[in-house]
C-alpha cells in the first residue's frame, strides 16, 4: 500500500487553478448584449407592454426601430433603473 502526501502548497496551487478556471467560465457567461428587444426589457424591468410603450412615447427610454422590431440599448435601461432608485 502506497501513500501520497499532499502539502499545503499543493492545496494552494489547486485552489488557485480552480479560481482561475471559475473566473474564465463565469466571465464568458456574463457578457451582456448591447441591444435588447422589447421582451428582454419588459422582463428586466418587470413591466407590461403598455408601460414599455409609455416609456417610449414620453421619451423616458430611447429606442431604435428596425422594421417592426424595437431595440433598446442596455445602458439606457440601466440608466433608467439608476435614476429611479430610491434611498
């Protein structure tokens, strides 16, 4: 019967390798699309189609229309959330 000795340095090296790999995996999953469709914005803000239309009509949320599809810039949606944040 043979035994292998694992040192603290071995464990630290393993820990660092795991952390590096997790950062790589999580980093690739958190990429945010620059442009969102209406359904994405409604889900993000938890609002109805009518409320989203009101935000467009009154100029609160800028948008771009291509054909029949409305696109919203991610940063604009975040800006609305930030501006309406209460203390």
